[in-house]
């Protein structure tokens, strides 16, 4: 499959504003031309460039499903905007040091008014889009993303009138940022009697979900995840991130297979009705 990611013109960062202050990839805030402040993740974090590819693929799949998320994509970071002689030296909370370099990085638009929700926030129908949580489950099952816990649901509450849920942080899709071809060959779903789909019971996050109605619109989108569309999505990964042609093909195969099998799998799970009780 042809990779076309580096043929595009990307927005450029124009100023480094500082660290976000949390997050395993040590994300930074940059001012980006035409976009304002953006959260930026670098390929040199310990999650590696595949985590950036995961984000880029994952949020385009989220678009197909109709899930809300911050505007995101690829940003060009030039040496001139990095404060440490053309690079950025960062230290993790555990004391590990990383050197972030110029090149192509992943950005998501910074939402200054957004807040991290508590489980109680997600138990109310007073949100503008509480049913979107069903779509989040579908997205995570499609992408093999288990990075969502009661303590850290990787969601934000954005204030645009009534509070709205937005999805963030898909860097650990496909089992994490260090996946290999063998990981992508496993397209199975969790066993029927395991918590869905995260390895722990998230009933407090899913109590507003109506299983009889809320999943159907998202499952109806599976036919839109065709091979040509997924090839186009995967083709946006920059060559610079080092994802090989075989890996790109495997990513397409993975999501295609899961999209084909997910409706039947979820139908079995919906009959159990165990996780939102």
C-alpha cells in the first residue's frame, strides 16, 4: 500500500509555550499557525512514533463514527521553535530524560475550558451528548484500545453551552505504541464474560448508555470503514514516522476485520447487559 503522508503541507508550530504537565508522552503546548494553542506529542517519547500513528488513525476512525474530539493532525516542528539549541530537552516525573527533535509531530487543538470528568459527571443525562459513550466503546473495540479507566477515562468535558463529551488520547490503540506485526494479527475481542472492553468493570462510566438504542447508529457505520477508506486513512501517516508498507497493510487488515466482526460480537454482549448495570 502506498504511503503518501509526507506529500502533504502541514501547519507549522510558531512558538513553544511549555509542557502540558501531565501525560505519559510528556506532551507540550505550542502555538500553531492558524490553529492557536495545540497539545503536541513527539515521536521521541518512550511510546515512540507508532503512538502518533495510532492517534492519527484513531481519530479519523472516530470521525467516521461521528464521535466528537479536538481538531487534530500532523504539525511540522522546526528547529527554530525549540528552545534548547534546536531541540527540546524534557524530563519525566520518574527522572527519565528525553530529547524531542524537529520534524513531524501529532497535534490536537488545546481546549482551555475543558475539564477532566469524574465518574459522577458521566452518570448524568445533563450532558449534551451522553449517548456518545456507546460510540466510545465501539471505537475502543475497533482499535484494540484498552486505555480507559474509571480514574482516567481519557475524555474531556468541553463547555460550549451545555457540557459536551470529547474523546482524547488514542495513543495506546492497537495494544500500545510499541506494537509489532504479530500484535496486529490478533483481531479477537474480549471473551464474552470479561469486562467490556477494558479489563475492568466500567459500569459507573456507562450507566447512561441504553443498550437497546445507543449502539445501533455506531454499528451502522461499520460499512463505511471500507478497505479503500481505511487505506486512505492509513496513507496519511507520514513516512518520517517509520511505519513500513507491511505494517500499514496490517493496520488496514486489523480494522477491516474488526469492523466486519464487531456487530455480531456486540449483539452477543448486548444480550448479557452486564456492564452498565
